[in-house]
C-alpha cells in the first residue's frame, strides 16, 4: 500500500468501521423484526440503515472535498464535506427519528400480538458487539485528535465533522439498542405490546436530539468558523516580531476545509519602508507563515494604518 493510500485508509477508518457494522446490523434487525413483529426492532433496523447511508455520504463528501481549486472555486472544495455533514444531520432527523416515532405511534394505536423475543435478544447482542466495536474505534480516534481539550470543547472546536458525527451516531445507536432491549423485555414481562411502541418513540427522541446537535455543529462549519485560537496567536506573534511592522490590526481566519485555512491580515507597516521593501516583507512573511503552519492555504496581508483599520479589536 502506498503512503498516500495508507493515510487515506487511516483517515477513513472510523467511517468504514461504522459503515460495515451498520450494514450487517441493519440486515439482522430487519430479519428479526419480520419474524417477531417488534416495532422497536424495526425502527432500530431503519436506524442502522440510515446510519449506513450517512457513512456513505460522509465518504462521498470527503472524496469531493479533496478536489483541487479551479477557476470557479479558487479556494477549493473543502466545504463540500461540511455540506454533506449537514445533510447527514437532516437525514438522521427526518428518516431516523421521523420513522421511529411514526412506527412507535402506529404500534401503540394498533398493537400487534407478541412473539417469542429470543431472536430479538440474539440480534441485539450481536448489534451491541458490532456497534460497540465501531463506537470504540470512533472514540479512540477522536480522543487522539482532541489532545488536551475537553470532550465537548473538542467537538465545538473540531473542523472535521466526520470524526464526531460517527462518534455521536454510534453513541445514539448504543443507547437505542439498550432502549429497544428494555422495551422488548418489558412488553413480554407485562404482556403489553404498546411498551415496545413506546420504546420506538424513545429511540426517535434520542435520534432527534443527536440530529439537532449535529446540525448545529455542521451549520457553524458550513457558514465558516475561525481557526484554532492558538494558530491565530502564533500568526500574530510572528508578525509582531517583525521590525518592519509597527502594529498588527487584526488577524482573521476561516476554514475552507478541515486542513485548510484562509487568513486575512491587516498590519501597520513602518513608514520608512519603500514600496519594494514592503512587497519583499510581505512575500517573506507569507513564506514564513506557510512554513510554520502548512494548513495556511491562502494568506492575504494588507498594509493599513492603525488608525484607519476597521474593527481592529476583532481577532479570528
């Protein structure tokens, strides 16, 4: 395997693990639902099928986002990944949560006779093992990527939605499996099939909550979020260390992809510099910044008097 291919496989290992797990789990759940007539098992099957489609969309988005810049998109196609992440959140809400709530309500309104739940328990056990493995891989990769940040702060600061989307999906899937198991057991323990329908609705509520959270994070990335404050601080410090710059008015950044950042800088140059010297300084600063931070894909440095700078207090 070539290095680039190995790197690509490593980057997609979380998504691929979740995809393979969900495809197998979905098939098993649908078979169990058809045999036993369990509402919660049917909605869990839909849940796994939707998750499989979501992982496919994330892989598609990652491939599309890697296209090189062109005349129509001079800053590249990196944000297409953010678009597909938002679509995933909509699908979880519309299909996953919507169908779960509908099926649950239908089984409460028209309860079906109970069947032997043994196959349901077998499928749930298998699903827990597969889903748990996928969840552990996603958790491990996200923990490695977050560094010293707290878990919630890492989600908010992350610019790669694929990692936390799969982690949230797998967490919701595990919670759904537990709810489905409780619903099936309680239905038989109390001889009331409506409990199974209520469990299906509970699964839908879990999916809706996760979908809204993911939509919120994906929306922020799609609109455009600033880079890591530490990166911004480093850019500012690099500029302030230059004798030819008397003051840094602002450093504004936006992610055009998880690993690409556009930065616009306004700085007050020393009045003693000639036009040629200022141009040379700008060129040297751009090379220095890119050498220190390769993710800076585009750098724009604007000479501007401190008193003329607009919103000089805005950083990021």
